[in-house]
C-alpha cells in the first residue's frame, strides 16, 4: 500500500510541475507592441516646456523578454521636438506589459527656432523665432518675452533706455543715445510682432507624433518593432 501512495505522490508532483513550469522556449520572438499613451506638460514657461512622454510596451510572447532598447523622436505637427535613446534593460512578463515615461525639455529658441529655421532653412534670427510661434503655443508655451529670454541675447536693462521720440535735440552724447534707443525700438517692434503672432496662433488641439524602434530579447534571440504613432492633445 505504501508503494502505491509513493507512486501516486510522484505522479501528482509531476503533474504540478508540468502545470506551473515554464513554457517551452519559442523558436522565434513575436514583435512587441508599442502604445503611445499620452504627453503631459510638467512645466510650461516663456522659454521652455517639459513634455512627459508616456508609452506602454506589450509582450505577446509566452516567455518573459527583456526590453533592451527604446529609441524615438517626438514631434508636434511634424516639427521634431526631441530625440531619446534609452537602454532600459527591463523584463516584461510573458503576455504582460510595462509602462515607461520620460521627460523632454523643449526650448523655444534653440529647439524650435534656431535649429530648424535659422540654421536649416536660412531664415533670419528674428524670422526664425516668428516661425516657431505656432508650434510653441500648441505645446503650451507661454508668450515669449524677448527682453527677458537669455537665449535671444537681449539685456533687460535696454528696456530702461530712451526711445527715439524721447531724445531732445542737442542732448549730450546724442549719437550713443540714438544707437541705444534704436536698439530698444527694434526689440520693441519684434516683441510687438511676436505678441500679434502668438495671439493669432491656434491654441489646439495639437497632434504629437512618436516615431522609433523598440527591441526585445530572449536568450540569443531579438526582435525589433518600428512604430509611428500619434496622440492628440486637447
């Protein structure tokens, strides 16, 4: 009788091991799925916006895999905002998912005006900043202040100087004062144009784009997933 009990116990252990044991390794990996959750603004200023990108990666395989890399470019209405290269080395459970978020700091002057318009499209420094206004407003950026923005190289002290109409004839050092006042008048004119462009630009909705590649690995196997996704921010 004892022999029967032992045989039955061994049989039950074998069944349990077969039930809870790991699934057989696949011959190849199925690609993961990348979902673009949302973009939230962690900071909205006159010079920078901090955009928090939230994505979910789903593993359709019957075995746990490692998310070995995630690379993407973030866009707003086809304007490139940021590039991210991540090596998370995160394990995704079998038939499970993980969610990641990453903050990109977008600079009105350097990211949106200088790089795409001033350097690549041959616009003037001022016209490049004018061209960047519509996307900047869609991102939630506040009205830029040319006098206060250090990236534009304007000293706030210039605002205290006289305007041409306030210079009396025969004033001492009139040449220097006139140059000083012309600089101020020029900046005031640019700021006025910026104010008008910002007021006229739509405030939304804006469509974010996310283009990139995710790579999962299991043992010596790896699989890439390319994605081109959108998210409309109301």
